[in-house]
């Protein structure tokens, strides 16, 4: 079973951070406080949408065909993801 | 089926919606020609006198085209999303498909002013026409919110204002054309 990467604290609903990264070959561990990448903070469906969008060369028409949705519905989904990305990682 | 009847624009928009909408509008115009029912405004449905066939198709266009323009301008003003004209035109055309069952309701022998008719048929007819009008407005709201990516109070208020303006302008054009071409509504 593919485990989901949690990014929200189940205790207080704050955003989780990475405290440790480990090498599975030599067992070296790196500790610190790292933010999760923006894409990993999107929901599973949103991540899948972004992947499909890239695979379809950024074509909303192809996305609409794949998802069996109308063009404006797909564009609205994309707009929602853009809004969420801008909220998670505001432009400098 | 429920989705197709009440939430069609999630799956259908653009040119396909336009084609479906135009077919339904043409069918409604043909039925209206047979029973003298009129769609002389963005929201108007009523029975009346018979006019030449071309005027029924003209009525349908007069009720739809200004509506599309007004909703496109409103969407451009209120939405931050990219809006395609074809989406507004197509979904607004398709949202008029309840006009076909509405036209069919007009076959009922409803009592007209100064004429005798069946009271029961009148009640069924009026309720049917009312249901079709509400259904059409609900579809128009969905057409607008899906095409313009709007929601909440902004969507409701801009929709209500655009609809009132559309009704006023389409009615004005219909009345003007009726006087020019001596049509009876």
C-alpha cells in the first residue's frame, strides 16, 4: 500500500515540517527543519491533476477529454490549484 | 441523467453546448409556431397570437444573443479567470432547453383572457411553465458560474443584475421589432 505523505499536523492542524532525512543505503541521517515542497502540500487529486496537465503538454482541451469534463470545468480546477499554490508559496 | 438535466455544464460547454442549445431553441420555435406560444424576452414565456414562422426563430435569437453579450461583459467585469466567449454563448444557449417542454405545455387548452378554457389544464399549464422558467434560470446561473468561475455572493449579485438587465433589453428589442414588423405577442 502506498503511504500518504502527511503535511498537516493531526494534533493542531498546523503545517508539518521535515525534521530528518535518512539514506537507506548507508544509514546516514540529516537533521534539520525543512519545509515540504509546494507540490507535496497539494491534495492527492490536485497532485494528479498537475501531473496529468504536464503529461498533456499543458493542454486544457486534452485534460478535458481525459477527465470527461467540459473545458471551463477543467480550467476552473486549474484556477483553484493556481490560487492554492499562490497561497502556499507567495511570489517574492 | 440527473446530472445531464440539472448540472450539464460540468461535462458539456463550448461548441457542443452551443449546437445542442441551438437545436433545442429551433425545436422550441417550431413547437411555438404550432401553438402560438412566445419567448419574447430573456425570461418571458406566454401564449398568444400566431405570427409568421420566421418570427419565432427571430424571437429565440433576440432572447438569447443580448443575454450572451450582457453575461459576457458581466463575467469579464467580475471574474479574474480567463473567460471564453464561446463558453458563455454555448452554455447560455443550452440553458434555454427547458423552453422546449415549456412550449409543449402551451398545447394544453389553457383559458386565455376573453376566451373559455379548461381550468385544470390552466393550472397544470401555469405550473408547468413556472417550473420550466425556474429550471431555465437555475441552468443559466450554472452556465454563468461555470463559464466565469464565480461563486458566492459575487456570483449571485452579478447574475441577478445581469439577468434583470438582459430581461429589460431583450424585452425592449422584442417590442421594438414587433412594432416594426407588426407582430402580435
